[in-house]
């Protein structure tokens, strides 16, 4: 039963994304890790929920750096993320 679940493609994908989301704190840094968190993946775009529009704007300005920092984690998990989208409307406490 558990073996069957572990073999399912959707489950593997969910586990991989979950592992990727755990790396957000290292990539974003402590200041932003408290005010933002991965929300979802749409294709190769990771949606990041942000506490407010100011946090979203600051992260947007750092997007290229964040993608570069993410690269080793993405490669180890064999995931492709081509873009980051920052959304203050998705924030939940």
C-alpha cells in the first residue's frame, strides 16, 4: 500500500516540491524567509506568497540573484524553475 503510493508520479512530484520549498529560507535569507514562502508551482514558475507588496517588490528586485542561489538545489532535485513570481495576495499567516 505505502509502496504503491511512493511510486505514484504525483506523490513523487509533491515530495520533490516540498523538499524544494524547505530550501527557500536558505535562498531568501532570514529577513525574507519570515515574510515570504513558496506557495505553488505553475509549470516552471514558482509562486512565492509575500507578506505585503513591499516584500514582493524587494524580492522582485532580487529575482535574478534568487534564481542563481536556487540553482544547486534545483539541480540536486532535478527540477526546472525558470521564473519566480511574487504575490502579496496569496499570503496567509
